[in-house]
């Protein structure tokens, strides 16, 4: 039998049960269940992993982090997010604001213009798809007039 995995009681059993009930998101609930198992019924990490559906190493990592920093180990920022971006969301919005003001006066903002301005602001070249992704993130879309009216009649014209 392996080494018994225990968690330090940073929180009481009732507080952990409350966190399990109130936590949103499968992965965070699963982490609280690992801590609950290590607190209530300490046993080898292999058994806790089998019981909770995680890898043994994940149980080791989680319990180790929980024992060091406490509940913040589970309630951290989580997965996802924009970690590699040239500009923050607010900087992108302020950058596009000048183009939006120009479009309100009847001017047309093209992706090539925006790309050039963005490259000048960043100081290096960017791919054109980055501009299209930026525009999509901020709710911009391509508006083009129809080539002909839907009710147009060639004979009548």
C-alpha cells in the first residue's frame, strides 16, 4: 500500500461540503471532492484518483498545492482566457473607436487600413487574419449593399 494522502484542514468539513454544493463548474467540484476525500478518508492517492476519476499525479499536485496555499488552490483563475495577445480588450476597443467614429461620418473602414494602423501601433507586422479576428471579437461585421433589389423586375426596367 502506498503513502497515505492527507489534506491539511484549512477549512472545516462543513465548509468544504458547502463549497462542493455551491461551486459552479465540473472541474472545480471535482477538485473539492479530491480535497474532501483526502480530509475525510485519507488513503493513497491512487485510490482517491480512482474514486474521483482523475489521474494519480493530479491528486498529488492538487493536495500538495492545497496544503501549501489553502482554498485558493481550487478557486484560482482556471483554464481558458487570452494569454497571448498584443493588446488587451480595452486597448483593442479604444483602437477600433477611431475607425468607428470615421464610419459614422460615412467613411469606409477597410481591413487593410486597420491592419496598417495596427502594425504602426504595435511596431511590427501582423497577419491579416489577426485583423479579422480582432474585428469579430468586437462585433464588427461586413456590411455590403445588395447588387440589386429583391423585388426588381428586369422587364419593367
